[in-house]
C-alpha cells in the first residue's frame, strides 16, 4: 500500500511541474514586439505580415519549425544570403526557448 501511495505522490508531483511550466510559458507575441529581444516587429511588422521593406519576408503563417530553423541557420552562418547580415547581428538576443515561442506565435497568425 505504501508503494502505491509513493507512486501516486510522484505522479501528482510530475503533473504539478507540467502545470507550472505551462503557466509560465513564454509569450511569443510579447517577445516578437520586445525591442530588447531583437525587435522583430521593427522590420517584419507588428503582425509579422507587413515588413518595412518588400525584400524582408512575411513571417506570419509560416511553419514554426521552418522559421526556427531559419533563425538558427542565420545565427550559425549556415544561411548567409540576402538580408541575413542584418539578422545575424540580432539572433543572439534571444534564447532558443524564446526563439521557439516567437516562431510558435508567428505560425498561428
């Protein structure tokens, strides 16, 4: 009986951690708009659909994994064409988790 109660307690503990991390989920939209996190919206528009230059990509509605991989490729130098020089300088301003939150939000727009 004690073994079952330990398992039940462990399950409740793990469930609580999952709930806490969900409650503390990063806000992709806020990060996208935050100038201290790279200021994505300054070039790509507040909605991710209205870039300030026609050569800048519209990000909203794209697949989150695709967007995330593009950012990582720009950051590493694997992607080095077009306007990537401007992006390379700011990709370090966000953590991988923040990049994921931003790209997840963009994919829903």
